[in-house]
């Protein structure tokens, strides 16, 4: 049974920073591709960032490039999303997702939510103006 759990959300002013964490358990987390998605009120869930299992390839949605950084520490079964220069439009519930196969080789593939078999419950990020 694979489980992933997010932490680190909260309330921050525009221009501030937060670091989200996602800890995995139950299987060989280090072999999974990992990603972050988010869902704002009244909107569909959208892709934010992804990292392959070795950590040498990362992908970002255009609006977060240069501000967010995804990383992983396989020894700790944990991935991170460092979010800097936060904007009110970043306000959303952020979800961690795990892909046990990691067959993706393109942005389009990594950005597709159906690729991910395991999801966390989400953590709220609120950015005030």
C-alpha cells in the first residue's frame, strides 16, 4: 500500500516563500516519478511540476518557471516544492502525486494527472495580496 502525504502549506504574503514536502511510504518510493498539482477554487486541477525517479529531469508549468523548484531526497522518501515569489494566483490546494512506472519522457506525459496512481490529501496554500 503506497501512501503519500503533503505538509508545509500555509498563509503567506505575496512575494513570500513556502516549502512543501511530500513523504512517501509503503513501496520503493525512490523509483517513482513524483509531481505536484494544484486546484484553485472553482477551477480544475492543474499540473505544477514533476521530477523523474533519478531526479535529473524536471518539468514546470510556465507560470511557475523561475519561481518554483521541485527536488527529491530518495534517502528520506521525500520530495519538495520550494515556492518563491509567491503570487495571489498561486493560492490553491497543492497535491502530491506518485507514478510508480515513470515511463514518461515528455512534459505532456508528466503533466497528465492520469499518469499518477497515488495521490495525497492535499495541503492548502494561501497567498494574500
